[in-house]
C-alpha cells in the first residue's frame, strides 16, 4: 500500500488558548488534505489521485456522510508542515472511506502521530442530487492506495 503524503501548514489562528491546534481545526486540516488529494486540478503538482471534477460548478458534488477522529496527542505549533497521510480504507459503489494519520513534520525526531481519522465521502451527481457510481478512472487512480481501514480501538 502506498500512502499519500500531504504537507499541511498549521496557521497561528489554528491554536487555542492551550497553545495547541484546536480539535475543530484538526478537521479543517483533514479537509484541506482531502481536497488536494481528490479534487482535479490543473496544477502540475497535483497527485495522480486528484481525478474528481468537483467544486461549485462541477457535475459532481462530494458530501461527507460520516467522520471519526481519535485525538492521540495535542498538536503543538510547528513552523514546518504537518505530514497528513491518506489512504483508502474501502471503495463502495458511490462512496469511499478515506483514512488519515496526522503526523509531526517529515523528518522530525522522534516522530509523533497526533490523530487517526476516517471520512466516508459520497459522490453526488449535481444535476440529480443522487449518489453516482465511482468511475473506472477513479477506481484505477485510488486502487494503489487501498489498505486496511483505521483501527479505532484505544491503545
């Protein structure tokens, strides 16, 4: 399995009164990584997984059906981007489970895992507002990143 690594920068405004990233802001970091990885882009740096033509005027809308996150440790402010790792836990007919680990910046010793999460993403046909099936191109782009889902048992 090949995880997708997305560097996500923590903003000063993401911190709470305790000096670490607020729990709600951690979900925003996941959203930022998810959009970069799955929404098609004209950027030459776009990953091969960015194949969903989504957005305000697109034929596909992406909706979150569920999210779960286990907070394992407080995330302190880092000048270097966090290493958000993504993989696919499962692919259904019109949905996929996206798994994540939020880790300390690449190369930081000792490395830390701050959170594990999973999002069920449903692809919706914008015109009909009904779920649409994953295309073969989407499945082909995401299959190399298919692995076991996040194990949410407490450690």
